[in-house]
């Protein structure tokens, strides 16, 4: 089966050359009621949210706005970009300004160190599009832009000093709102640190402005390899022709691409939507990596689904979707407990000597415990040091 990835239609009066120029996309961003009213038949709820001095920044690239329905307010793409009145209702339910407790795990400005071997480095707070459900709303779009030089040097110093840090995840905000020369400086500074093995770029740019990911940028990532690219498609319709080409450019330059999606109420909370998204991504050589439970950030109450509903989606995917296309379902424990992987329960009985399971299509079977004792690998001592360096460590203040 071949998928059809559709080209977006430039706004009236805009040339294809302008449309495909990321600088034009950035400077033509939609952010006010008047901007959005030009392209959408706004609902009363959207009008209300757009006319408030919003607590959370609002912005879209013209490209992403063109993916959304002009007329249907419940359109999934439209709900991710246009605020609704529910967003203003921050007092209801369990809503937290910093749901993952990131401030408590921030040893210094712009660095979040929650897991022993990897750190997040928030190099900018800017995004080209502000997702209405963003979990880092307390940080993004506060006009702090690129990390100041003193915070930048301190962060590098911290990473240099943390010998257990093997991965640096460049995040924000969206790192690709920065220009290539800034990004090159960050990549070269990190590569100069002996113990940094992997650099990850966490960016929604392939979704919101795929033309930003030029051949030159892909070549830059290649020069500083291994650079992993983590992106964030939530819905199959975000996979336009332009997005497909962008992902292809990255992979053709040898940059592995992974996708992290979040389950959103009324947007993608059905097994058929998750399956379609995962299959299309896999076809484009992007590995579906995580399927997240939506975090209870402020103004996100209407986006959240229940854990039961998410587990049921995961259960139905199991065995019916290629293992390569299967995302790990994960939830961040509110307050800063970190991620926990959740799996549907296929076990039907458990005893010391055996466990019983019922598989995805109902077939039942028993796995008996081995008869002999557990024996350790003979060369274990070659690896124990590396492990013990990390095990049992707790991070954060
Ligand atoms: C999610 C996350 C990471 C990366 O976790 P992986 O499971 O390796 O993708 C790192 N640091 C923080 C604070 C995170 O929230
Ligand atoms: S791209 Fe990421 S950081 Fe930016 S608004 Fe969306 S979810 Fe938040």
C-alpha cells in the first residue's frame, strides 16, 4: 500500500517560492484574532480565547494553518493550534503550571537533569507554533529567546563536569527556530566534550515548518553525528507532501528520526488514528518512539484522556501493528517522578512455577519457569563498572 501525502495550498496571493521559504513562514506567522479571522470561520469559543490577553502565547506558521480546516472548529489539526474558551478555564481539575516538576530537577538555568545519563538543554524558549496542550507552558514563549551567554557557558560547564552524562537533548522551545550558525556552535561545543556520546534534537519543525529542515541543516547534523532527531507528529494529516520530503531529507543524510506523539481528546484518541499515523511514519523511515499520556499542564484539561482509554488503544494495537511501528506508551508521573512505561495486561494467572497469558487475539498459553538455576554471564565484570556508575543515583535538588 502506497500512501498519498498531499501538498499544502499556499495562501491566496503567496507564491510557491515564498511558501517554501522558512524565513517567509516565520515572519508571516499568524498570532492575532485578525490574523486568524482572515483564514478561518472562527467559532464563538475561538473568538473568545483569541480576544483575551492570553496567558499562553499563540502563534502558527501559515503552512500549519493551511493543514487545518477553514470551517470545522472540531477539526483535529485546528484544535491543536487555535485556542478555545476551555483553555482559559485553568482552575478546573488537576492542572499544574510545571506538571513534570522540571524546576525542581533544574540544577541551573536551562538544564533539566532528571535521569543519570542524559540531560535536557533548553537552548531557546521560542516555537514557530505554540501547541495548545504544551507541557512546558511555564517556560515557552516568554521571549527569552536563545540562552544568554553566561547561562550558556554555565550549562556547558555543567555538562563537561558531569561525567555520567552521555546524552544531551537539545530542546526548548524549538531549537530549530535558531539559525544554522547558532546551532552549529552548540553542536560543536557539545561534540568537544569527550563523554557526550549522543546529541538529540527535539523539534516540531518537520510538523509546523518542514521547509526549515534544509539540505544544509541535514548536512550539519551529519557532521556532528551521532545526532538523533526527535519529532512530534500527532495526527496522520500532519504528514503532508512537504513533511514527507523533510523526513526523507533527514533520513537520507543518515539522521535517525523518531516520533513522540501525545494522546489528545477528540484529536487522535482512537486506535485507527494512531495506527494510520504510525504506519505512515514507518513508511517514511521514522520510528514511532513514544505515545504519551497528556500532561495536566494549565489550560490543557479538555485535551486529556483517561489512562484506561490509552491502555485500550495500546492493547488493540498490540499484535496488529508491526512491532517496528509500535510506540511505547508512557506517562510522566505528575510532580517529577519521571516517565513510566505502561503496558496492557496480557497475564491471566501467575504462580511461582509458571505464568499464563492471553495474546492479542485471545489465544491462551503458559510459560513455565526454567528447571535450572540462574547463571551469570562469565564476562559480566567487563560491564559492571559502567552500570554501577549509574545505578541507584538520584538526580535533582
Ligand atoms: C523524557 C525525558 C528525557 C528523555 O527520556 P528518554 O526516555 O530517554 O527519551 C530526558 N530528560 C527528561 C527530563 C525527560 O522528561
Ligand atoms: S513545539 Fe513543543 S515546546 Fe513548543 S509549544 Fe509545542 S509542545 Fe510546547
